[in-house]
């Protein structure tokens, strides 16, 4: 349990999250922030307890896949039992508000839960995570009637949810969706096939489909797509025409069922506006992207603690391998990579919660003066820009970190790491998918570039600059200055880059990495300010990343789209 509720988690809970403002704005001046915070902490403690207890069975059952039995998806027994434990604790659909039977947990806490579940079993996390995401999207966009109809049973975990976007020709490019929604006498019917659907056997499907009346004009774009709740059982008890046609066998996350799903004139209930389904789905996808970042952190934590423990006990040349300088450097780099990603993710979550708190505060305008409201409204706008950039960056950084950390953990174990029963080997196979679903890494860095192109960097850096200049402590000041210098180099390189879109896209990964490194650097410094034991971590992150940043920025600045021609020539050597 201690590993699940580790020092970093406690530091945020105890020091870095501004619970006072959060609860004052969400619950009003009469609430007691300390007892509200304690209640949230006890939810996290419960989750940590459950996750540490299910870990043994999920590790032992890791290879077991879900089965398709008479058209029903049956997850492996250890997954059913683990889901039941989480459900009994009321931790399913945790973002659903209390009025619909959920906890309405802040994004920071919801993502901590996902991180911990993922640490116990990444496959189980996808099931719980998508269930929560689908329910929250219904909460945000559906009519009151649909919310009443579906949310309480989703919040209780009785009904599971699936998000049905992907089709064989429509993966990263959802503009290619051809599943069709037809309206007849005021009712909607969905026809088409989806693939790779997590929780594909669920009762509730949230389906993105192209409207029949604008089908031809909108084909190839995300306009003309609407979002539908398509239940397996219709409100009058009849079976809807939704079926699972196949379950996939995968490299990892075996416990999570991944299905091909067919809709044959299945009745659907539109949520959100007609033709604006992609926008409604984006809200789910953005939450899910942070959820997958949390999944990456959970997997990486598991691999790193296993690797450190092994390196301390494995003797070679008469000493534990952890004592070898090369191994020390490797384990330290793995830790830096985990903590840098964590810093970025937690910062994104805190910004989301800050904006949710502002929204709640605005529902009680009498409690705030006009100037307070003006300030909050300006902050909300700035935070929105920051969240739009930090979301793809967090997903990119944490999932790529999980991929690398788990791979390095295999290396730490030597030959043992390559054996079929290797725990870290399994974690690596689980980690790979995090860089693919909910938008691949390439798509995340392209999204980040798009936000930078729209001017996000000036807002993000404005906040960052003020924050960094506030680190007056002698121990922190030199590192804050290094990050400030890094920001200057990024601004210089990015302005040259954005003039040439082809080249900008080619450099999107480098740009995403350098921008992430300065934001995470600032966050690690605030960790160090709150807990001086983390100073070496922040210092080492900044020292290493800023050297890399300098050369990357120079390379970005000196290049042009001619490099694309060179890439083409190099690839042609394979012909
Ligand atoms: C286990 C699993 C569970 C999943 N769960 C769900 C689910 O619940 N619901 C759902 O709807 N979908 C789900 N998916 C689908 C997943 O979201 C897609 O696989 C993913 O978005 C990538 O699409 P694709 O597989 O078609 O790859 P493609 O889009 O064909 O991409 C192939 C490669 O090309 C790259 N690429 C594509 N476009 C660009 C570009 N513009 N610039 C640079 N590179 C590019 C990609 O990054 C990738 O490396 C799941 C997939 C898996 C494997």
C-alpha cells in the first residue's frame, strides 16, 4: 500500500494542491477544506489498499484473455473479481456527480485512482477508465432525461460503457468514419462496424456516426458526425441490434476486452448537437488522454520499483549491480523520466480542477465581487489555453516514458528480464499500447504543435516566467534561471519553425519535448521548494534537459523543409 501512496502522491496531497481555494470555490465559504481534503484522501487510501491487495492475482492472471461466449464478452475471473472490489468501494465512474450516484472527484484524484489501478493491472485500468470517461461525457452533453436514465447504473458499475470511434479505415483520422446515423420519424438508427473497442461487450456504447442527411458532403471530415448513446438493451426491454463480432488477441493488457462491434440499424439516442459529435467526443478523449498518461505513470512506477529492488539484491563482481556507476545512472535516469512525466500530468490535472472550481464558483456569483469575478474569468481563459497544450504533452511524455522505463527495467534484469514470466517484460508489453490509443504519440505532438501555432506558448510561458522568477531561494534560483534561458531558446526556435508548416510538423516531436522539459522543470522546482529532498531530482532534470534543449533548439532553428527531401532520399535506400 505504501508504494501506491508514495511520497510524490503525498507531497501533492499535503502541500502542492491548493485545497483551500478549491473547496471554497466549489462548496462555498461554510465548508471545512481540511475535512473535505481528508475525505478525499481516505478515498485514495481505500483505492491504494484495494490495488495493493489485487496486485498478486492480476500479476498471476496476466496472460488470460477475455472470451466471447454466446455473443457475450466474459473477462478473465481475476479481472471480474478485481472490478468487483473496486465497484464495491464505489470507485467506478468517480467523476459522475453525487446527484447521479457518483463521487464527483476532482481530476487530480480521479487520475491518481487510475494511476494506482494501472499499477496493479493496466488492462483493468482501461476498463474502469473508459467506463468513467463515457459516463462523464454523458453527464456533460446528454439531456437530463438521458442522464437520469443511464448515469446512476453506470456510476454503480452495473452497466459498463464503451467509446466506439475507430473503424478499419478511420484510426487517427476520424474524418474517415462511415458508420451511418439515419433519422426516421424522429428516431435515430445506427449502422456500421467499429474495431478495437475496449469494453466492447458493454451495455452502453457511445458511438460516433456520420449523419445520413449530410453524409456525402461531410465525408472525409469530422463535420457531420454526431454522438449517440447506443444501449444493448432498449428502454422498453427489447434487445438492440448491437453485437460483438470478434475479440482481439493482443501483445499486452490481456485482461481488457478489445472487440469488433457491429451495429445493424441499432437505435441510438443523440447527445449534444447534431453534427457536433466530434466536439463532444473530444471532451471524452481529452480526459481519456490524461487517464492514459496516468496509466503510463502507474505502469512505470511498477517497473521502476521492481527494477530498483532487483538491482539492489542482484550481485555481480561481488557487489549489488545497483552499485555499478552505469547502473546508478540508468536507475536515476529512469526515475527522472518518471518524475518529470508525473510533474507534467499533475500540473495539468490541477489546472483542470482550478477551472472546474471557477465554474462552480460562478454558479454562486453573489459570493464574489465584480473584480474577483473578472479576475477568475481571465484566469479561466488562460488556464484553458494551458490545459489544451498540457493535455497532449502529458499524454506524450508519460506514455513514452512508460515505454522506455519498462524497456530499461528489462535491461536491469538481464537475461531474467527476457524470460516469459518476467514481470517487467509484461509491464513493457502493457506500456506499448499507451503510446498508441487515445491518439498516438505522433498525433499528440501534432496537436501540441497546433496549439503552439495558435499562440498557446505565450500564455503558458507568461505564467511560467512569473512562477520561475518567484523562486528566490539560493538553492533553487540558478535552476530557475536555466529554465528561463531554455524558454527563451524555445521561443526563438519556434518562431522560425512556425513559418514553414511541413518543417514544423517534422519537428513537432522535438518541440513537444523541449516545451515539456521546461514546464516539468518548473513543476519539479515547486516540488523541491515544498520538499528539499527533491532538489537533486529537480536539479538533475534541469541540468540534463537544458543541455539537450539547447542542441535541439539550435537544430530546429538551422533547418528547413529541405530536410524532408533528405528523409525521402534516405527512405528510398530501402527500395
Ligand atoms: C488495445 C486497443 C484498445 C483500443 N480501444 C479503443 C476504444 O475503446 N475505442 C476506439 O474507438 N478505439 C480504440 N482503439 C483504437 C486506437 O485508438 C487506434 O488504434 C489509434 O487511434 C491509432 O489508429 P490506427 O490503429 O488506425 O493507426 P493509424 O492511424 O493507421 O496510424 C498508424 C501510424 O501512422 C501514424 N500517423 C497517422 N497519422 C499521422 C500523422 N498525421 N502524422 C504523423 N503520423 C501519423 C500513427 O501515429 C501510427 O504510428 C484501441 C486500440 C487498441 C490497440
